[in-house]
C-alpha cells in the first residue's frame, strides 16, 4: 500500500524542537508518524537541523495505522480507568478488523451503562487533546507503579523483559504502555466506533487498506465462532498471554508443551474427518484456502492422511497448476499483471476437469512450470467411486472456481492462524504479524530471501488477501485454526537474527522494530520435539512431506 498523505519537511535550524511543532497549523492532526534518516519517529521526537523529516498519515500506511490503534486503545483504557476504576479491561482481535474489549474477569459483563460512560469519556479526552508523554524508568519502578494500579498482567510480562529499563506513556495521572509507538496527544484519535456486543463491545478504527477510513462493519458469524472457540481454549489451557506460554513451557517441559499443541491440531483434523466422511451427501470436492503462511500445504497433506484412515482415498490438486501463461493474462491499466487475481487462473479448464473427474472420466491435469512460466502436461488421473478431490489455492473457496460441482458436493475449509495471544491485557498480538514472522523464516530458509525482501513485498501479499481471500472466508464449512501456541518460542531464534540484520536506513526497519517489540519476550524452545509432520515444519524445515 503506497501512502497518499505524506509531507516532507527540511529543517535547517540549530535548535532542538519536536517534529509536531514543525507541522503547518493547517495540516495539524493530518499526520501521525514521522521518519527521520530512515527511522520511525514519534511526532514528539526532538530534531535539530539540518535534517529531512518525512511525515505520514493513515492513507495506505500500515505503520501509521498501528500508531493510531495503540493511541486509541490507550485513551480508551484511560477513560475506563477514570469512569469505571474497578473495571479492568482486556483487548483482543475480533471480526471485521476490529478490537473486542471485555472485562478481564471472565465472569463479568461490561454493561451498556459502562460502555456509554467509557465512550463519552473517550470522546471528552479526545476533545481535550491532552499531551501523552513517553518516559523511561527502571523496571523495578514500573513494577511498583503497576502494582499500585492493580495491573497484574503487566507484572507478568515484565518478568520476561530482558532490559533493565521500561518505557511508559503518561497522560495526566494515567500511566500505561501498549508495546508500540504513540501519537503525541489524545486529540489525534477522533475517529472510532463503539459497537455494544455483550459481554463487551467492539471498537472500529481507521484502516490503512481503507485509505484511512473506518471500514463498514461486516457480520462474520463463521469467523466469530472460530475466534470465540480459540479464546475459550487458550484461556482454558493458560496460553492466552506470552507470560502464560512461557510459564507453561517451563512447568511442563518442551515435549509436553509441543505435543499438547499438536494434539489440538489432531483434534481438529479428527473433527474434520468425521464431518466429511459422515456427510449424508457425497463430498466430491474439498476446497482449502487461506492467507499467506497459514500452512495450507502441510494441512492438505495431513487432511489427506486423516481421510485415508477413514477409508476415503482423496487426491490432491493445486489451483496453481491452472495459472495461465503470461501471454494469455490481460494486463492491468498500468501495464502490470495481477497474478493473484482469479483472472490469472484458467477457471474454465479447472471447472471442466473437475466435472469430468467427478463423473469418472480419465483426465490429464496440467502442471505449471514456474521456472519457465509455461503450462505443461501433468498427471493423468481417473477417480474411483466416492474418491474425493482436495483442492488447495487462494481462490479455492471462490464459487467461480468450482461452479461445475454442485454446492452440496463441496466441503469448504478456511485455514489461518487465529491467534488470541496478548502481551498484556491491553496489547493483543496481530494475527498478520504472526504470519509475517512465519513467512520471514520460511522465505529465508527455502527461497533465499532476506527479511527485508519479505517485508517489502508483504503489502502486495496483503492486497491480494483483501481482494481475493477474506471476501470468501464466510463461505467456509469449517475454519481450521493453524496456530501452534509454541511456535513463536521455536521461531524466535530464527526470526530475531534475520530481522536484526535489516539496516536502520531500510524502509523495512520500521516493521522490524515492531516485530522485535513482542518477539523478544518469548522464551526459546528447541525444535527437536516438533514432529516431522507438524505444520510448523513447513516454515522451519524438516517436514516429512515432499512438497513442503
């Protein structure tokens, strides 16, 4: 996503001033972050000339959106502390790219009266435009402060902080930290929506991919159900926070921790196998789709084995083999080629072959040679009675892709790591960042790509996901949560060195700093006990599946 609201300022004076003070008054509050000599800087950062300052708003800039989100959550937490001092809130990722806020006491409900009080106080704080100041204090002082505030969740994570000093943000008498950069005052976050959804409420905020606007709210019952199941399971086993994950690994040891998480995947696979094998109508096509680095390939292999154990004998087909050759793809208006568009796939050929296969005909499948960029002949297949086809690809849930097969003969699966892990009560880990770390490790290991390369092409990957994948997730009959709660403990030792190699002058450095902010808190875990059929092996290597 290319930012569309930017401003460059050349400051030459030998006088130290804040970046915010250099922004023209008529453009006040239009920009929320700065970049100085390639490094992300808050608007409260002091500069002295000569220097070049680049300012960024919310239109297309993901890092600006993170700052907006952090600041808004800080203001909401402050508002709740002031009007409902006995109410401790917990923030988590939720549907329609929103944040769900509920009581940290699992048995308590945030009442409609409390929601309205918090909303009104949040609006008042935004209007007051109170300064938010960043301070650096010794860890022990932070511990004493959080003890007084009753923030036991922050005490838990501070046990795993490697540094002796702690950053905090202070506004009036309120103190908090959301593990990310902040705007210089409460007046920067005037755009938000509160949506009551008891026992808590949803908060919407501007999104970079929506050019700085708040997206229309979309009810997503399939996705929402998966999120609730993930939250419930994570809380039940105590793996809903980084501290909880580290404590579990220490208490039970790496073998038990890893195998327990793998068992959770096995349970989902068994549930899927039962649903497919016991379907009252024959399932001819099993469609698997999900965003980048969800583990689709390993999952498809694991599901194939699960169905084999139930007397079904599925074959696997990849949508990627049906790519058109470049000469047959219609270019975009600017002359570029959108290779993630469904128009880059030979949908007619795919539908024709799926129909013929399902009717028992012999079919020669294509194989796309990505090195040469041409489509060649692949396997020749004929299905036996009741033999299903497993189809994997980013468009697999798109009805256009499989229109030749009747709806009741298809079973659609959406796969993604539906992480519900918090650093502390006010800071959930981004689901997107988890997948990005997976991709950084995998691309380095198998594609000889640097972390910088992966991060710089990530916006393009995200555009494809929003255009073609998320729009179809509600079509799924089942959502497979590919998260393995131990995974960041294992990938930490691979990811941190790769991320740390990125230079401060690189455009990718901003993202690297954000990833390091939470990744450093995980304890190291050796991968010796990770099974060779684990989905995790798709990213760290050592998989028993040939095509991973």
